[in-house]
């Protein structure tokens, strides 16, 4: 039997089976550490820099350990990539038959019952066309996973009509239960050796939100979390409570459908649903006309809002009273009655505001709202779960450490006793990259700041020949930068929000000389290799918005505990986010590029060194002429020439 290092070596099965596979010492070291953790049921935090090959580093030992392993990823796209591409590739290379399964939340699977309920229902022409495509696909699909039908957008309004949620699923009482895709996926998951889920589904189980799924995880012997830096934020969502206007409206619409099927004579119930929709609209208007996020305490005393809340609660109570005697007419109406009870309880709980250790806040959208109760801290809850499941726990990402410390991440999850390992990127940043931090920058809170960012960026974009990601920390800055660049550059300009993200990225790759302007969704999970992306410009250090109600409550709580919220929370969070953005630049051993950060605090504040020490070791300059020479050097190197860079110093060797 070959060792883990031999399997990942230059003469190992992966090198022989996978085209372009490169054996890396960092990958082998990480794989050995993962294998040891799996064997000893340990706790491991593992940061692996870009290019390490962390996916194969945990997949090889996971497939060979002989335990039931759950792998959780940050997004459904990564989940699909793992299951459909990476796992089969490694399994085939190793010549083993370890069984694998994919499991998503129920809203990702076609529901036969809800599809049947749409028979004869009037809808828009676009939805009718999409419904016809879904019906045709239903006869071909084996999994019912809606991701298979890529021709219909993920956010299409037809999907909620043909998929179920925890609220509206009939469970074992559903007439189509025997052919349920969700139950089939769960059965496969229970039987598999390696199960692939995503963070949202994992925490849905932990929070006992997803009825029935909890029967799967107790059989797991090892947990591996990829993109683990997202875990604290996702956990906060699932350990809290939320209630959206859309949930209430969906209840009303589902009730109308079930009334039509099971109690068409009940005019009073139909009138209650009409009143419910009006109460939801009135409550939304009482929250103001703007789209915003804010603490509940700031609006809770408004007389208009108090009246609207009382009216909405009373309407829910009245609908529940009307539905209770009708519940015996059919399973659909019974489910609607129970949903109404739950939403009534949840809304009353929020308005009452008596829950301790929770942050109450709201967000409004153009036509809806969401009310949130978010826990101040989740580390005790998560730690209790780790202690309950005495298994191997492995957390990995390219961005978990601040400097060389995992203290921030470990504290957030209550796993301070975990072993921390850090493997730097195998790419030679000292030769492949350069950090440019201009001089004479205004402070970020000045009115002219974003304008000066564009002025400084223009010669960099020109030197690079386009080929740039312009990453911004706010939507306001995005709009200003996009407007300023329009007409100022000769290169194609792609702006977040004008097209779906996947389409923008595809166009960016195809054009080869474009400038893409984006905010948070382009800071991570984006992989553009080659010359098409040769420059990343970041407007400022990515501190969270000081007006965010959840952040403010957490900072206040930390002050009460005697902690320093800025250095103990805000700086570490911003460092990890910055590392994600920087990680877009060098994705391959042949990539070259310049990172420009326009923020005087990187050198003007003492904490700037914390950020600099967390970046890959690369030359640093304050002179745009060096940036121009860097790109000129890249061109001349192809012709066998060299260009000397002046005014450049290494960023290595600094200490906090």
C-alpha cells in the first residue's frame, strides 16, 4: 500500500491519471496532516494558499480512511464541482469503489406534487415556457436536482412553484412520496461512504430546521469543511430566527390553491388570505420606502409600525382560526394551518422582543422585508455540537489565518484547542506579482476618495492593457467607479449587476482585455487563469460597514466583555476578506500580475502591518513607474530581454 505522499507524488496514480497534475510538497504535507486527523479523530484548522491543491489533499485521505465522511462546501457550485468532477477523478485514479453521494436542501429538488398542483394554473408566457421545459425534463432526470436544467436561470420565479420548502412539504403524507427526489437523495446519502453537502444544509441540520435530515449526520465519523472561513457567518443565520414577507405571502397563495382543491366553498378563508396580503404590504410600507438594514429598536416605537404589526399579527391569528376546522378536509389544508401557526408564533416572538442574547434587526427590499433574530455569539453552540460528535473535524480554506495565527477563526467557533497548520502558496509571488500602494492618498472617509482611486487606477489599467478586476467595498463606490471609467478607458467595461455573474466572468475571459468592476461577490470563488486577469485593484481595506446592525451589537457586546472589538474582531475579519480579494490575482504558476491597494492605512496606521504580513511575500512599490516596468518586463521576457525595476522592496520579513 502506497503512503499518502507517494499517492500524491510525481510517480503516483494521480500524476499518471490526471493531465497537468503537479506534485507539490505543500499538498503532500497537508494530505498527511488530514490523514492523521482522520485517524485520531482530531481537530485541524488548515490554511492552504492558492495553488496548493487542497481539494485533492483532503479527498485522497477522505476516500481511503474507511470512515463515513461528510464534506461541506461554501456554495452549491463548489458542491457540484466536488461531486461531479473532483471526487470521481480521484476515485478513478486511486482505483477504488468508495461510494459517494450529493445532498442539497429540499428547495433544490423538483417536487412532483407541487408540479402537479400547477395543472391548469394561469401564469405568464415566460413561466409557461419554462414549465413545459421542466415537464419534459421530469421524464429524463434521475436526481431531480434543478441544477441539471441550466437553461432556466437559478432565480427564475418558476422554481419556487415546482420545489418544496420545509414549510410547504407534506412529508410522508404527500401523494407523491414514493417518487420523492428529496427522499431518494437522503436515502443515497445515508448509504454513502462520502457525502457532499454545503454549509447551509449542514447548519440547517444542526439547528433542527430541516425535518428528517437529522437522521443522516449521526452516522458520520468525520467532518471536512472547505471554504471554512464562511462558517461563522452561515452559522449565525441558522442559529437565529428569521421571518420574511415572502413566507407569509407564499402561505396565502398556497392556501388559495389548497382551498380550490379541498374546500372551494370557503369564501371566508379566501377573504382572510386577501386581507393577509394587504397586511403584509402595509407592514412593509410602515418600515419606510427605502431599501435598508437597521436595528429593530430604532423603529419599534413608531406608532405606524406598531399598528401595522398588530394588524398583521391579528390577521395571522384570524387565518389560523379559520383554517383549523378546515384542516381535516385534506393534508394540504392541514399543512397550511400548521404553517400559519408557526409564522404567527415567530412573528409574535419577534415583536415581543423578549429573547435574550439575540440581535433583532430588519432588512427591506423593494417589495418585501425580512425580520431577523441573530445570536450574538455561536461559539458555545458549535462547540457543544463538536463535543457531542466525537469525530474528526477538519476546517480548511485559503484564508483562515491572520498573519500566522488562527486565533480569530478558532475563537469564533469555540475550537481553540484545534491544531493549526499553514501551507503557503507554491507560486513564486516574489517573481510573479507586485504590490503597488500609491502615495499621497486621502483618507477613505473623504468625499473625493473614490474619485482619486479612479485617477490613480487609470495609468495602471493602461499599463496592464485592461485585464483588470476593480474590486470595491460598497455598491455606492461601484456605481461611481463604473460611471467614471465609462468613456475614460478604451477597454471593454463589465459592471456587476448588468449581467449574471457567470456570464460576466465568461465574457471577461473571452475578451481578454476587459476591466470588470465588482463588489463582494467577486472577492471570492472566482477563478480566472492566464493573462486575461493580470491586475487586481482594491479601493480600500475591506472593513465591514460600521452601520451594520449585527456588527454594531457584536462590537458593543465585546466591549462589555473587556475585549477590544477593533483589534479582536474588525481587523481580523478585514484581513481575511482582503486575502480573498488578493487571491484572485495569481491562479497558476505561469500567471503574472499587479495588486494595487489604494488605502493610506496600509502604511499610515500601525495595524497596516497586520494586513501586510498576511499577504503573500511579493515586491512592493509606491511608484507607478515600477508597475509600468513590471508589465513591460513581462512582454520583453517573452523576447528574452529583461527590465530593471527601481524603487522596489520586498514585503517579506516584517513582523507584527
